[in-house]
């Protein structure tokens, strides 16, 4: 089925599209000196709540560590150190 704005999507597809957009923005934020540090903190966080990097990776059916490594390798940046949970 199509709508005036194009093909309709399911709620699940729309949610995945949103999380992909969040990831794309976070990657772009790494290139901006003003947003780099918060982006790095987000990528290396061990939090698992909604909106965290780990939540996003799980939502996209990706291993968080592997996805993190792929992103930083593709940007040719060192992989940020993980903080151990206390």
C-alpha cells in the first residue's frame, strides 16, 4: 500500500529507521569538535537503557562491540576505551 508520501511502513520499520538515523547522527557528531566528546561518551557507555548505544545496537540486531569497532575502524579512529561498570 502507498500513501501520498510514498510506500507505507510498519511501525517496526519506522522504529528501525529512527534508530538508524540516531546512529548516523552520532557518527556525524564524532567529526564535529563541539559534539565529539558527548558522542564518544555515548559510544563507549555501558548503559543499556532506551537511547543508549547498546540498546541501539541490540535493536538493530548487532553486537555492540562489533558495531562500535566497525564504526571506529571505518572512521580510522582509535576505538574508545570502555569504562568498567562499578
